[in-house]
C-alpha cells in the first residue's frame, strides 16, 4: 500500500515542465525516442487506464537517469519507464526474439563474465576478430563497432589478507571482476593503506544490468542474494564499499528490500574516503603528483546525490589539477551502447563529452580523463582516443603504492 | 407557416436525445442551444452510468429505470462508455441494517450484485481503506457526457435533425393560447429571428423555468448545485460508492485519465451560480477520506460544479431549504396543455443522465401522438455510433506510436480518417498539442475548424485539450495559431486566451495547494513572465 | 568543512555561490533540480526599481538602492554577453514577436536595430516547436509599422529524419545543433545565402541562443546585417545557456555543485546552523559549513509547500508570511499567494513574527524564498535574485 501511495504521489509531482525531455541525451539524438516526459509521466496516466503507450519505444531509454537528476519535482521518471518496460515485457508487446536473447544476456553480465574469463585470451581475440563481431551483430544485434571491454583473468580478492580491527566489505562489481581486476586491487590497497581489512564475499552482479534490460523481478532476486551474503556484516555494522558508481546506485537502492536504510552502510569509495577525511582518519601523507586531469562525472554517480567526492579528495594531493568536464552522459549506459540499433545513438549522446575531451587535450588543459564508472571509461576511451581510468589510480600514485 | 414540426430548446443529453428520437421517426425538428452542446449539466457531473444501486433503497422506480438504461447504453454506445464496473463499500460508519435493505432492494430492481471478499477488494484497489467491512460489485460504468451528446447530435443529423449552438431561445411565441414558435437570438452575431413550429419541447434543464416563465407559465425547477473534484490520475480502477444513503463526497468515479469525487448538494438561485467554493471542497474531502485514506495528499487539478435541475411538482410546499437529495431524481414530463391549458408546449425536467434516452423516448412518444405520427421508437436498438474499422485503428497506431489512439478515434468518430490523412501528409501534425491528455495537433486543428466550434472551451470539450494535469499551461499557447488561422471565427486571441485561462482558474482557485499551486506558478511564469500578457 | 553551503542552485543560489567563490570561499551548492532558469526567457527583469524600492517590505527595500544596483552591475561585468543596466530598460521580443521591456538581456536580443529597419526577415526553421511565424509577423507589423516582414522558411538536413516521423524539434534541439561544428558552418552558409540588401534589413532568428557560444557569435558578427533573437517558449535554450554559464563559472572558481537531490533538514544549535542533511540515495549525507544560504526557490522551486490550510518552509520550517486571502478572480492579475515567503532583516537573515528576533545568525534567505514580492505583476524576478544573491554571497 505504501508503495502504491508513493507511486501515486510521484506521478502527481510532475508539473509537465518538459525539463526532463529537454535534457534527455537520448531524445536529443534519436528521433524515434519521444523522451522521458512522454513515456514516463505523460503515458503513465494512460497506463493507469489500462492502455499500453509506446511499448515498443521504452527500450530506447538508456536508464542514465539524467531526467531524474534534472527534474525540479523529484519525479522518479526512469523508475516509471522501467516498470512500464517490465509490464510490456510481461504482456509480450514491443520486442523481437533477437533483442530478447541479447537483452537476456546483457542483463546477466555476471554469467557472461564468468564464461568469458575461463579463457580470457581466447575471448579477447574473438572479440577483436571482425568476422566474429559480424556474427555477433547478425545473430544477436550486438554492434560490431561497439567498444566491448577486454576480459582479463578474474579478479582474485584474496591476495593481500591484512587482518585488522577495522573492516570494510568491498563490492567489486562485474566490470572489476571480469574486465579490470587491477583497479580492484588498487582499491583494496588504498583501503588497506588506510588501515582497513578488506572483505570480499563471493557477490553476484549488483542487478543494474538486469534492471537496465527490463528484468525488474530478477533484479530484485539477485539483490536479495547479495543481501544475504552481506547480512552478517551489515549486522556487525561493517561498511560496504564499491568503486563502481552503477553498483553503488544499485547497492544503495537495496535499502528497503530486506534491510533498512539506516542499517545498510553502503558507500561509494570516494564518498567513504571523504567521510574518513572529515573525521581526520584519512591518510594524507601524499607525494606530489604533477598531473592535470579531466573529470567525467558518471550519471549513476549523479544519481547518488553525494556530489563529486573524488574531485574534492584528489584536489588535496599536491600537484593534482582536476577540471570538471561537466558534459553529461557518455552515452554507453551499461550495455545500451553495445546494442546494434543503439550504437549510433550512444555515440551521438557521448559526442559532447568526446569533443570536450579532445578540446581539453589539444589545448593542454589536461592529459587524461578520470571517471569512476568502468563503462564510461571504455566509452570515453573509444570516443575520444584519450587515456581514461579510475581516480583511485591517482591516489595509488600519491601514496606511492604503485 | 411552420419551419419545423418541433423545436427543442436545450442541447443537453435530454434535448439531443429527443432530437435523435424525433428525427428517427421522421418528424422534422430543430434544436436550439444557447452555448455549446453539453456545456451545462451534461458535462458537469461525475460521469457515472448508474447501475441503479445508488437509488435502490430510496427510489426503486429510478433504480429499475437506471439498470435498464445502463444495459441499453452499453449496447448502443460502447465507445462513449467505459465498463469499469463499480463497488458499493460499507465502512465501519455505515449501518449494517441499510446494507441488508440495499441487498433486498437491488434484487427487487433486478440489479445484479456480487459480494467481493475484503482481500480481493484490497488487492484490486490498493489505495482504498483497508478497514472497510463489506464490498459489493454492481454493473456501474462511466460515461463521457460530452461524447454521448455529440453522438446523439450526429446521429440525429444523419436523420435530417438540425441543431444550432450559440442560439438562445429568448421567449416562446404564442398565438391564441397556443405556443407557435420561439424567438431566437444568435449569440455570435446578435441576429434575432423567430422559428415557427407545432410543438416546442422545453428541455432547457436548469433554464427550463425561465423559458416557461417567458409566457407566464409557472414551472418549478430547483437549481441544485453539485460540486465535484477532479484528481490528477486514476486512483481507483472502478466506480467506488459508499454503501449508505447517498451523501456528499461518497462516490469516486475514474474518468478517462482522472478520478472524480462527488458530489455536494446545495440549492442556488440561478443556473449560472456554479462557482465551486472552498467549503464544498472541504466537505467532499472530509468524507472522501473515509474511502481513500490520505486523500489530502492526492493532487486535485480542479473543482467544478454543475446544476441539477430538480423538479418539485407541488411548488406551494414550504421549505426551500430541504436537501436536494430528498427531491425525486426521477423525471417529470409536463404537458402544458393538460396542466396549464396551453397547447404546443411540453416540458421535461428532472431525471438523470443515465436515463436521458428513456426521457427522450417518453417525450417523443407524446409529441408523436400529438402530431399523429405512429412510428415507434428505435433509439434503444440502433447503435449510436458506427464501429471504428480495424484498418483505421491500425493506421492510427502506425502514425502515432506513443499516443492513446483508441481514445482519439472514439472522440473523432467519422472525422478520424480525415485527421489521420492530415497526419500522414504532414507528420508534425501528429505531435501532441495537449501533452497531458495526448491530443494531437491535427485533432485540435480539426476541432478548431469545425463549424460548431467558436471558443477555445468548445475545443476543450471536443478534444480534452487543457483538461489534464497542466490545466492549460502549455496547450493554451499552442492552440493560438489554430485560432489565429480562423480568426474571423474567434474573439481576439488575447481575449480568447484570457477567458480560457480564467475559466480554468475558476476551477483551480478552490483547490490551490500542493502541486497544483506549483503548476499555477509555472503557468503565470509563462503567460505573465515570458509572454507578458499582463502588460496589455 | 565548507565556508558556505547554498541550498538551491537557481539564479539566486548560483549568483551567491559565484560571488562567494570569487572571494575565495569554499562553497557547496546543493540543488534539487536544474533550477528554474530553463523556464525563464533568459532575459532578466528588474521591474520599476525606483518604485519598488519604496515598497516597505520588498526585498529591494530591505537591501537599499546601492546594493540592488551593485548586484545588477556585478552581473553585467561577469557576463559581457549580456547588456543592460538598472538605469534603463532594454526592449526585447516575446516568443510571439511582441516587444517588451526587460532589465539585462543577451546582447543579441536587443531590438534596437528594428527601430530603423525597413525589412525584417523572420527566419522560420522548419518544424520548430512552439514557434508561430504568422502570429509573430502580425505582431511585428503592429510594433514596427514602417517595416515589411518576410518569413524565410528553411530546413536543415540534420532534422530531416525527425520531420519524416513528425518528431518535435524544440528550440533547445535547434540550439544544440547550431552550437555544434556542422551547425556553425551551416548557419554561416545560410546567412550568406540571404539576399544582400542595404543596411536597413534586420534578420530575426528564433531558436539560436548565441550568448556564451563563441563560434556562433563570430558568425553573427560577420554578417552584413544585424541578426537579432527573440525569447522562446519554455524550456528555453536562452535560459538554459545562462544556467550553464553560471554553473560553469561557479565550478571554474572551485565550487562544487551537487544536483539531483535536496536538503531534508539543517542541524543547528543556539541559532547557529551547522550541518545540512542531504537526501542522498539510500541514506542521508551530512555536509558541515560555517554559513548557510537558503535559495530553494519558493513555491515553484519546492522551498515552500502549501497545503489546504497553510504554507510551510520545507528545510527548516521557518515561519512564513501568508496572506489571509490567496487569490483573485483575474488569473493574470495580482494574486496574493505570490507574496508568501520568509520575512528577513536587512542582512537577509530570517526573523520571527514581529520582525525583531533573528532566528538563525549564520543563515541568509534569498531569491524567491523572500516574502512580499511577486515576479509576475512586478516583473522583478531577475533583479531580486541578483541583488539578494549577490548580497548574500558578498557577506558570506
């Protein structure tokens, strides 16, 4: 009942100002997508009458949540669209078999990762083989031009093994686990450097890809499995840290499932470090690092409503200069930009980011780009040809841990 | 010299129902309406197609009429009706004795009811109070008053019936104790003329006593003002009534995209006295709270009032203060030849929307008898509207991939193909001019160019433009170029816009809080700030 | 941790943030949405400053003439792309092409060139939403009777696929295109293709929003005839560009902008505010500061919530001025509800009933949160936001 009342109030909050559509990166480049206002609050009033509105178009939403961040009324537009998408899926309208299989797979990044990292070398060779990519495009609708990430030997968290009184649970997420284990190790080292024992239970995917591909119910089930793994730590008051902003958004949304918001101490890595800093518990014995960086704030970081703690923190390091690119979505949005029919849209969405990066590099404003989100890193590297990495690496350098 | 056999005064449901009925019997008839069709009570009620359940105990005859007409209208006018079903809900404040009486009365009036378990009820209507005691399902439905009136008018036109809107019947014309015609004023251009006929049917609703009074005939019509609230969205999936003797604020009707909560009852002096008041809003919400807990948090987009014309036969009875609900909701057909010795005038007063067809049938029977016409009534058998062909649906769905095309086609009926053709040729006309109610530019353009359309408010009634969440904040501006193209038809744009905004404002003022107040700020920012209409 | 936290990132909040950051302060702005500049025309209205200064409770009167003027001058120096001053009105065009007065306006909006024009060429981008060239033409002919008005329809390849399926192209969409590299080149080609007439032709170009975009300004500067713009129906690119420019300015001065969520409460002790509690995802986050500024945008911005009975300030529950009667029947006339707001002292600190007691020593209230003014009947929305924002940022 409470849910139903929330839903009702949320729809009532829309005053039809159109700011969401004006700022929507997808609507701006894809003529088929009428925008979040139409498919969200506008259509919702008709859906309550039992009418299916724009079922076939819902999948163009990239779930970047720019609409929700822009909305002056706090309307959960992406949530509305996701729910409509799931209902459309249940009623079988608006999709074909190929995209169903593909979305099924992309929704399960975890299994893809497990499969791919059995023999990462082979996977990567295949993914760099144009013929194989053509096959993927034809058979599954996965764009042959998209920057599918490289797979590596799976992240093995049990290397360091420092025991300490202060503990954190680290949620690496699929990208670190299957594509970027070194960043996982870096995060572990930084936390250990600050006196924490880092615990990594055998987590499942955070559920963002499932939700992004319209599998809301399975997303919830996966979340509950993760919560079960976290439960002993939650009860012991151990904070939960992730370096991935999409995982972070998802983890924070676990609050209300089997755990209350106050119990679940989920943090973005830099949010956590900043909190330590505010309590004077963060080590600032930095070496000077002479570097100029462009900072890209991922959509899912914005959705967390915590500001940009990494920028704040890195600016404490002598020699580090950070420029906020302030250009909105990179376009990839998880698996969205990998899809055949969405690749162009995704590249167009990201274009202002790429242009800004190229301009910044050309004018010596900065040499490389940092962003917390693995997907954004892949896409910005692909779109701008500029080195892009997780901000934790700057800390690693400042701590002399590299 | 007679122009028509019959002149009907009043373009509400009853009037157009009579026009259709007479026309189908081959009787030549003209209908006069002082505003737009259905601008009065026929579009200012809760939109409930009664099952009769609400009258079962107090007025079994009305109840029986309702269930009969309910079934007939669902058959002949499915496109104007949404068969939502309805519930009667007993709360802890409602007498169990009344419930038993109600169950018996429903059986007597042949109203089918089914008891719904509380768990099923709570699942199906999650916003409804969980502490209700008993729930019964009845065949209530919702009806679009405006659409059904226009469907009758169009059907009548097909049978050569005529109607003129914005034509006011100023007074009856008599000759030797017999009504022989009506003196008419065209309100758009001020022209005055007289229409001659054998019989005048006075179906002017709340204005009926004024017309009869024009030749000194007393006709006691009580103006019973009913105020209703329109909520921003569908809060219930079906009609929800309180299972108790009818009172203020005890019925929720999901109507199109909104929910209507009604209805107050208060006698007023004049049919024009229809400004909703804050106190009425309060009283509705207080009672509504019992079925919908937390009702104050739900956004109300406007309040509106309609005038129920109730007939009190014995006009010498003192006690004008008696409550409107205790006066019969059944109708009265008054043959003034029998009652007042004046030939050629029949008045029809009282009644309710659900039984408009039956009222029209009774009046038409009497008229036909007087004219010696023996053709029987067919209005209960013949569909009001033709089926919308499958290919039109498909085309609409293709051209408008994110619009509720069913609703558009139901509104447009035979104009649908023209509008779709327009969109096909000029795709941008498929854009939603009214985004809240999803009305396309082409549809609004069609309504604006319609010969019966003279004001933005007429377009509103035809299309639902301005009736949604934003209450005209965006669409009023967007309608301007369409009015501008037909500028000889409309008042100056400024004035048209101001009037429309003021009409919307009248309904918003008594519910000005929460999100609707924010919406008002946005609307003022647009019209006062950006467009600077204040300076003129 | 912060020198100042500003709650609300609209015109007033950003003004305060920039002013404070200019003075070397570490500032965090927390903003629920993207402010309301996107729904504004992009021009700033001051109203009749002299007259409003004499209204006892008006924010102008609280600050006094010097401060009000200083705020406006500061803005003009900050953004040379805007012109105007408190001492003279600028004339610009509404989205329907009718002239109106304003305070500080984007340079390209000033209608000066129309006064002596003989021919106005009204550019009509195909499919531009909420743009009605025929009505505009009529209004222009009424306002500039010496002119001929020619409508010049054109379409660009970029939006052809939109036109084919009838997707609306908003002013924001067109603006984004004109500001891109191919857009700039096409605009240049388009303007070059116009008939080269004498100096008495003026081009009126909707959906351009050239302010703050160097390549566009360059193109316009190179034309043989003046190109002027008109304000647009919201969401407006012009208003949005101003928002972006303010945001960038603030960030470039080291300020941090937290958007997408609001402040649920402020902790305080002994009339001193200490921490803002932000409604962040999952669990609230606290931010500490020495000073606070409340710029939550009144009723529209969500800083004030009205119920059927009363109105409440949403962050601290500050007392509000609420008139007895809220409305009048003429919608676009005076509406008393518009004057609901917080009453403040000359330092813009909130005061209790009676106006004597200062409720919080380190909190200032600015912009639409202040009581006793109505941007719609007094047309002073921009002026009040600038003056109060500048003052608060200057004091912080």
